[in-house]
């Protein structure tokens, strides 16, 4: 009989080796929830007790969702359970191939054994958030960590938010206030018509926000791919009111944003000019310092935001972000080629930092997937080009959470990836 080797994600020790880290993943596509759970249990048979179980379910199971965690907990052992419903599901099948399953039944379960990890799950009632102008202690209390973390060993944060939450930006700002050094990654769960929330926590379905602080010997490394490429020069904002940019400058020349864009259009090819009609965004600089000072391998310097309106009378543009004088901006185009190029570059930088992640979590916008790339498995295939055997799981979101230039933001059209790695000093 010919010899063969198992993929590393499958051959990593899991049973009877509590001192070893391991990741086991399973993906099911059965129509009924019961059948999907049974398929997951078969795929994960023999897995030892896990520290953390991550569960991502398609919205087609929403009416049955309260049964999901109790059914899984009858078959599988894990200390903490966390997950959500999504507009699509990301998972790794029994052959080790990752998939992005959109608009169809799918259930993805990942079991993680993390020796030396300090895990602090949390659930937050977002109807009664603390004051952003008050002390940070009430925000830290929401996470169950009343004391400030040591910046050198600050935990990472996995964060999932129910789509019914009306104060998502306040929540993100407050968590940055409570734990400024913690990398925060996740997304807004998918919507459905059932009379309950979209979040999974221990054995319940909940609303608000849920998550887990991951510290000790383990951390989440962020890769946030916004899927755009810049066109034209960088401008300085000279006049702005709330979210409206009235005037920009380049050197000594001042003009309206629309006039600046018209000048850029003359330098674009026909395909790019066609993209401007439906795929134009504005990159908003996240620092008041010159972009030339940004680290070449650091986070993307611009936060990409939607352009939501134009005033033809004065050439002003409205942006889905509060603007201020002195910010730097640059027009951006979004297409499949730009998304592939950006993600490849970011993944290459991540591989140079940490070549062997234990697992990868993908929180992708509903606007990506086959709609962006023209084919399925676009983001996970790019990830596998760089990390050939890493197990991948995740969900398609209504908004993605991840850091840009040191602060956490809610994104759109973005792939927010969390690479689970051991700390360098562990």
C-alpha cells in the first residue's frame, strides 16, 4: 500500500496529549440542523476536550437555532462555546479544503486546544452601555477584567455583534477605551426572521455582543483587507462640515472634491472610468502625520469609506465618516484584481511575521465572495496560497471589525482575518 501523509491540520495531536495545541475543524451542508450536527460529530469523532469551540451557522437554520448548541454539546466537549449566524459560512471540509458557502445551508465548527491560553468569554447587553465620557472601569467590567491589562501581554479580542444592536460604533469605541492595546477582530452577525438573536454563547442564543479575550500564550494577529486601490494623489481636507468634504488641496492648489475627481478621471483608462460609476470610495487617513512616515509593512494608512452623496452646486461630497480639516484623503477603486493584490500582499507580510498559525478566522463582507471575485472561495483560496494547510473558519458579516492604524473600526466590503498564533515570548 502506498504511503501518504495527512494534512498538518488533521495530524496535529488532539487526544490524550493535553500539553499539545491542536485545531480540529468540520463543515456540514445538510439541509436539516439535526443532520448537520450529526455530520459535524462524525467528522470530529475522537477529538479530546477543547478549550474553545467556535460555531458558525447559515441563516437557513435560524428557526432551529436554539437547539444548535445543546445538540453540539451532547456530542462534543469544549469549555467555552461561541459563534453566530451569518449570511454565509466559511469552513474546512473533511479533505482539508476550505470553502465559502453563500446562501445555502452550512454549519462550521472549530475546536481549539490552547495550552497556556487565558480565555475570558463575555456577553454584553448593548442596550445599557457605559458613558464614553466617563471612566474606563465600567467598560472593563463588561469584559470581566476590572484591572487594566499590561500592554506587553494585552489579550486579543474576538468580538461578534448582533445586527439588532443600535450602538455598534459606541460599543467599539468603548472597548477600545477599556482595552486600547487589545487587537479586536470579528463582525456583525447575519440577520434572519426568527424571534431571537443571532449570537451563540455557551448553550444559548443571545443578542447584544459576545466575544472572548484570548491571552496568555496565544494571540490573534490581524489582517484587514479593504479591497481597494488608490487612484490619483493624496489630498488634504481644507473645509469640512460633519461628514461632508467641501474643499481639498494638493500643494497650493485648492478645489472641490468633485473637481479633483474630474481631473483624476482624465488619467484613467476606459475600464477604470467605468468602475468609478459603481465602485468609487474615499480613503480617509487615520493620522495627522505625513503618510510618508507610515511603516511600509504596517496597517493600511487609509480607512476606506463609502461616498454617499454629491452636491452638484458646490462639488462637495458626503462620506460615511465624520470628517475634519487637516485629514488626508484619497479616492479609491474597488474591484476583484485590487482585492486579490491587496490580500496577497497582506498575507505575505503576515507569513513573514508568523509562518505557522494554528488556525485562521475569516470575517468577510457579504459584498465579497462570488459577487466580487466571480467565483466561489476567493478569499480562502488566496489564504491557502500563502498558508498551504491552515484550517480556515468564519462567517459572512453585515459589517467587519478590525484595526486600521492602531484603532478598531467597523468596515464594509472588507475581509477581516484573525490568525491564531503563539506569542513570540511564549
